């Protein structure tokens, strides 16, 4: 006997909703894959290019073109250790720590530079000791990075921030500030010790393609289950055991 109409309606409605959700999630992961591939193309195109002077690549106050991110630049200036900040919750090799963010004052303006990474100290709110930046005039080579989204976090320890956002970089007394930050790779003269330099960017495709396949398989399995349920014979009614 075929499935009763009520059961057919309920099972079909559930299958439609669940499979639609799976297809939506598959498309979302596919869009993320496309976005990651686009970002990776920019990285691979810019990362190993010959270094150009910062002033010829972007101007202070000018928004950073996404096509310019990860471009290798050189700049000369003086670190302002008094304004140094630590960017919280930055991991390296599965260890929790901080980015060391130090402003570099140049003849054209101020650019904030991540000199590297340091471990957390006794707890996640306490950093380990950061090597001091070089004193005097220094020539820095690094990669241009875009600003991060602003997050409002209350109760942070002094001189610690959550993200490198416009409010942070524009909060200094410098007359002109670059709307980007610099991921430092080398300094000249070379200091005796530095924070651990940030690693090369990850240009893998990530797990998104696997998730696309996963959600499509789930959608197909839902309809396989639907077919099994609606084709299952109904249970025969029990015999009447009552006495006359």
C-alpha cells in the first residue's frame, strides 16, 4: 500500500526545505571559494614582484586598492616606539600571541607596521616581552596590507587592540597617515633581535570545495530518504481483539 497523503505531504515538505538549505549552503561555499581564488590571484601576482618605493605605490590618506594589497614596497623612516600597540588574538603555529604594531614616520606620512609576532605571556591578556624597534633612521621592506574591520571591544588592557582598523591608525598625531599597514619582512640596519616575522600568506584553496560537495551529497541523500519513506508500505491495521 502506498503512503498516506498526510505522510507524503509532511515528508515532501521537509525534504524540500532541507534540500533547499543544503543547496543554499553549497552555493555559499562556492562563492567563498571564488572569493578566495580571486584573493589568491592578487597575492601570487603581487607578493614576489620587485619592491617599489611606498610613495610611488600609495599616498597618505588614499584608500588602498585591493589590487595593490600584498605589493612589496620599501620605505625609509623612524619608528615611534612610544605609540607601539599590540594586536590581540593572533596565532602562529597554533600558539596564541600578538602582532607587534609600530608606527613608522616617513617624510610623506605615518604608516603602521607589523614588525612580527610575539607569544602570549602567563595568560592570554599578558604578552611576552617584545624586542624594541631599531632606533634612528631605518629602511624597511614589507608587504602592503588592507585595514581590517572595526570591532568595538570594551575592557582591553592598555595599548592592546583587537583589529588594525581606521580608528586605530587615524588616532595618532601624525598629519598624514597611510590607509594601509605594512607587514615587515626586513629592516636595514638589521636589529639584534626582532619579533617572529609573519609567515608567507596561505594561497591554498581551503576546504570550500569539499564543503560544496558535502552539501550537494546531503541534498541528494535527503531525496533518497524521501523516496524510501514515501514508497514504504503502510502498516496493516491491527486485528480487533475486543470482545462482543
